[in-house]
């Protein structure tokens, strides 16, 4: 039995705090002005950066838990996907890009779940990390949306969003290929 101490450790607490930022993103719909956009962008950056810390602390101090393995990827997708979905309504992001992103994430999650049930571990690729980084930068700039320090945040965010879209599709294909190759190898070993 897992004790409360083991479940609610530092990495899991950080992950839960990241999820706690999600309701604040709804301010985008209610008050999308410059001030709140900047505040929300800062919260989004904090959430993105703390994603690095929860995994680091979990590995360094051997605090990896089932809850953490479950919540961490959910927190990542929940924050990014919620921000993207909300920005459709205020015309900061095209709906079709958000749909492709969410569908890709669902397909990758299904592939990883099937692989896991077969005893196969598909490691996160550098492409997936590049996708996440590009998405986080794009979403941050698109949350800001206004010119800041003379730079049109919306234009920058849109360009980076298309780069993120490329990595989203490419990394999704890469996961599928790795899954296919791994299952074929496993089947060949059993025959």
C-alpha cells in the first residue's frame, strides 16, 4: 500500500500545482486585454518550467510514483490543450491546428498504452521534446498576443505554432513507426 507521504511528494505536488493553473487560463475568454494576457503568459511559463522540475526531483530523489507517472503527461497536455482550445474562441489559433494537435496526442497515448500492455516501452523521442518546446513558446507568444518590446507576439507565436505543428505531425509518425518496428521485432522473436 502506498502511503500518503509517498503519493504527495514534492514532484507530485509540483504537478498538481501545474494543473491548478488551468482555471486561470479562462481569463483569456473573460478579459483578453494586455495586462491579463501578460499575467497568463507568465503563469504559463511557470507551468512549463516546473514541468522540468517535477521529473528532475522524481528521478534525483527516487520519488517516482504511479500517480506521478499518470499525472505528469496529463498535466502537460491539459495546460497546453486548454490554452490552445480557449484561444480558438478569441481567434489567436486556428481550430484545425488544435484539432491535429489533440488527435495526435490521443493517438500517441493509445500507441503507448497498447505498447505498455504488451510489455513494450516506447521512450519519448527528441522530436516529442522539440514539439513540446515549440508548442510552449508558441502558446506563450499567442497568449500575450500584443506587441511587447516592439515585437508582434502574435506574429512570432503564429510562425512558431506552424513549426510546432510540423514537429507534432513528425513526432506522431515517429511514435507510430517505433511502435510498428518494436511489435514486429517482438512477433519475430516469438515465431
